[in-house]
């Protein structure tokens, strides 16, 4: 491990100790809605659009993390926009659920059978989005996965996860970071389960992976791993030089551009 990676890891741990993730809450006045299973989400954009975009945050995170995207004029004009609090976070049930399939099932309830559904997932939200598509390839038309984690060998618990899992450090962590670390500890096993599923079900789903080459949290080779397992002609990898794990917030226009391209492709297919 390089000194830079060590420094970033220590910084991440310190953030977990002293900063509450929801301290960056949205200024949006959008009303929070709830699915039948208690999943909290906000809904903006054009409710009458034929296209539904569902935004899925990483670990930790919240629906407010996608405020820039929910307030984007072009996206709001061309699609219905939904951002969720995953189970364990925000206003959704506050319990640890480290099972990717279980997280996927809870969000899949928001798929609209009468619309083209495109899922956008960041970090851990990436494999969750992909699992939803494997479960419902007939309902998911596209995936935009930003800095995702897929390779089990790359996602074994780090030393700081092991440290945070002890009672001494855990006592100082916020609830969100306790939940997040609880998701990280079994992540390699969860990704192994996901890897063993039939990815050929995604052959008809457009998949765009976006990854910064300086991502020290989710190794860029995670996206290479996914590209090697995807077989459809609609797969695409966007490698961003100089970008790290938080490209979702540092360069939202690049992400929005890829969403626009995918949405434009869907519009052309449906015309």
C-alpha cells in the first residue's frame, strides 16, 4: 500500500469518527415519500415522462447526495427522478442490511412497469443497481454505475474496517458509519454471490461504468472486472484521468452527460 493510500484511508476513518454523513443534507424542499416496505425516497422531475431514473447511494450516504442531479434542468425536464435512502440510512428503516440482494429487492419495488427504468448507482450503489437489473432485466433498460465495487478480491475488509469493527473505535462512530462498516465487512462475500449470478440476463441492458483512475477507495479494476463479466453490446467503460472516488460530486456534469447519452439512446429506441 502506498503512503498516499494510507493517508486517504486514515482520513476516511477520521471522517467517520467526527463527521455525520447527513451533515451535508439537501436544501431541497421535496417531500419524502415511502414505499410499502418503508423505503424513503424523493420524487422530482416530470412524473408524466416515459423514463424513470432511480438514484442509489453508496456506503454511507443518503437520498440528498443526488441533489445536484435532481435539480438538473435537463434531467428534470426529460425524466422522472427518484432518489432513495437505502435500508439502514436516512429516513428508511435504521437497521443494518449488508445483503446486496435484500437491498436490491427493497429498491426494486420502485421500478415502474409502464416506464423505461434507468438506475444510477455510486460505489456500493453500483452492485445493488446491477443486482436489481439481473432480477428484473425486463424492467431495467439501463445502468450508469459510478466508481462501483465488483471484484471480491479487491473488496476484502481493509485494516481500518477491522479497526472500526472493534468496540473501542465503534463506540465513537456515528450510526451511519457503524452501518457502513457493517456493510463493508462481508462485502467480498456478497460480491462473490453477485459474481456467481447469470450476468447474461443483462445482455439487453445498456451498462455504462464510470471510474476515476485515481480512485483509492474503490479500485478502478472493479470496473474492469465488471466489463469482463458483461456480454451485451451496450456495455461501456468511461475512464476518467485524475478523478477519485467522489467524481459523483466533483464532476457531476460528466455523469449527467453519460445519463443524457443513455436516455437519448432509449428515446431513439422508443421513437
